[in-house]
C-alpha cells in the first residue's frame, strides 16, 4: 500500500494541466449555486491500478486479425466501456461474466477521456482490418441523445458511420463518428490502420465514444471471444479476433474509475458528459464543495471508498461501501456546505476500488487535486 501511495503522489506532482474525464447516464438533479467571481484554480488528476499479468499462451490464430480501431493511448485517454452482451436472455453478461454491457449490445464501446476533444478533431477512427467500404453516413449532427431526443434519430441509431466488408462473411461497422469527418466512400478499399473518420457524438449516444461491431455471416461476434466459443464461459475465447498487441493494450477495464472531479455544486451526469466540471474555477466563497466520481463495472463484493480533504488536511467528507450486486455504472458524490469562506490551498479527493476476487483490476486508485487561491 505504501508503494501505491508513493506512485500516485509522484504522478500528481508530475502531471500538469487540468482535465476531468467524461461520461453520461441517468440525470441527477443539481443544486443551484449563488453567483461568485471566478478565481484561478488548478485541477490535477491521476490514476494508478494493479492487475494480474495477462496470459495469452495457447491462443489459436484469429480468423480476422484486428488492429486498433482508433488512435489513442489505451488505459490513459481511452478504454472499453461496454462490451458485447453474451446473455441471450433479457439479462446481460460481458465476456468476463461481468456487467460491463447492456441488454442486446452488439459491439464494443471505446470511451474517450475528455468531451472537449470533440471540437479538437483529436481522435481518428481506424480500419481494424483490410476490406471494401460498402456504406457510409456523414450528415448527422453531434448532439447528446438526451438533448436531441430519440425521435430525432428516425432509426439511425448508429449515427454517422462506416461499414466494411472484409470477405469470407466478415463485416465490421463503426458508429457515432463526427459529422463531416468520414474520409472514405462506398467502393473504397481500405487496409488496416487507414483513417475512416473521427470519434464523434452522432446517433444514439450520450458520451463521446466509438462503437465498433463485427459480424460473420450476419451473426454478431464478440472480438474478445471469437468464433465457436462457449458463450457461457468466462474469459477470452480460444481464438479472439484482436491481435495480441490489442489484447494487451485493452485489458478488461473493470472496475473502472471513469471520471472524478471537484465541483462547487451538486453535479449531474449530463454536465459530466458535456465537460461542465472540467477545469472548474472555484472561489473561496463557493457555497459548497463536492467530490464526485463515475464508476463502471463494479461487481458484488468490490470495496469502494471516497475521501475528500481540505486545505488543512482535515476530512470534509468520506464514505465507503461493499458493492451489493454487479452494476454497469455508479455515479456518486459527497461534499460539505460552506460555513465561511474556504481556506486557500490544496483540496484532495481520493477514490479507491478494491476487488478481492474476480477478473479485472484488483486495485484502482484515482486522485484529484484542486487548488483554491
């Protein structure tokens, strides 16, 4: 534990700038805060985790070797958030028998760290394998579906996208691309790594991400499992589609501390998805201070803790719990109302998740520091 603490303190000292990670889900009502003069403040966020070594020995060759479907730094600014649902019933089960999916989900969602990257044209979508483009869409706006409404889609849930025929019955589809970014047209031949467009917010989506799915003869195939696998089993299949380098880069992401931050109001998830709480300007006369976190892929038995300390090191708020059931998403915040102006100095939030048993990370820690001047 001492070694872990030393690692994330060192990262906090090294990392600069301010960014808080995204996402969306059910809306939590916020509290109005009184107008205050914005003053300089700095947010630094860091994360470390521990995970058992990945053993890929004995895997069979992939029938469709897949490379990275987007250009990003896995585990740092992008990660799988939802996997293929392998439960044929109304339930849900990802390839590790966890809850990192929703009922009927046909692909893998790769989330992007900062929603503001939509306007920076930063995250290219790449062809995962060689093939021929058989269809595109590029005209739908980038609007959160909670704002646009489901009726606006008219059945076009994928949003802007690209569909590629790889031969041998294999097809891939890339969804939610940014409007005007699609760089290919029907009939084009692409090779693995070619740019298809940019990650966007089009179609049925609440957060900046790429949805990619793979089919063989019309049937959805989980790229972490492959063909002919026992879909009731847990873990990688004998012949997953991803290349070994991708499997090592995109480890099973649960439990995932997707986003955390400090705010001067009770946050809501729509605000998180729009970057409302990124680089907050918090003044000493803020009416309250709140530590919030977005957690994904919690399993029954996971131990979670949140601790929020003030400029003098005293605890402003804290909580901990043992997760009672498998859950895709948990959004939580704790905080304290002001009795007088907040002392100037550094405020810190620490979120920890420990997984005693089961797949994924066995220990994840995220630290967020905010300085009020």
